C-alpha cells in the first residue's frame, strides 16, 4: 500500500469551514439521517436508531476522523457556524489508494453551491495527499449530485452497480492534477 499525506484537519473556503468532528455534532449529524431519501442505505430504523447518544459515542471514538489521507469532515458556514453537512474522502465502495469523494448536506443547505464549494476543497486537498484518482458513486436518481460532480470534472466511468431496490449506483471518476 502506498503512503499518502493526511487530509488536513481543517479546510476553509470563501463561505465554509470543514473541521474534525465533535461529540456536539451528534444531533445535527443524526438530522441528516432523518431527512435522507427513503432509497438511501443508512436511515433511522424503526426503533429510532441510531439515537443522538449512539452517534455521540461514534463521534467520541472518531470513526469519521481522517485516517492517513482519508476522512469525512463536518461542514459549517463561516458566517454563522451553522452545521450544514459533511464532505471528505472515504474508502466507501472504492479503495484506500483511490478513495471515494463523499458529501451530504442538510436539505436547508441545498441549492446554494455549498456541496460544490466543499467538494472542490476536498478534491484539491486529495491531490495534495498524493492520490492520483478519485471515485464517487451516485444513485441514478440523484441528479443534484451528478451536477456537483460534473462541475468538479468527474465523468462516468462506465461502471454501474445494479440495485433494483435503491437504484443503480453510477461510478464517477476523476484523475487528479498532481501539480496542485
């Protein structure tokens, strides 16, 4: 396995700040689970799990924190400090050497360009880790994510993971500019 630089502990853009997770992010993170599309993989189950306490425990153990060159970072607006989602790199359905770009925003934050802004910062940081290519998997029904990835220079790889229940996952990819 190759060695990569760490994803920075904090990334800032004109309007956003991405940082490490705090246990106090648990309620907002759970809020993302609640409002997910019913076709999404991870949602709140019939027993109300995960609870805020469950998520607080995960965040205290920091499973979403950056491993070498990886990590999901919460996104907050710089002007208000409001939590609006997360963005980062994960193995996901990809690999350690060619990770997956992942992002999710609260519905109240949709339509303002925040996903593109945060993901662009992560893609640029990914290039600095030494990675050469990124992936993103998007459900065929998720038109807004396709628009974000298109703006970031991702293209369809031709690979599709079929899922009749939740919708096919379309594999998008982007070669990274190593001169960043």
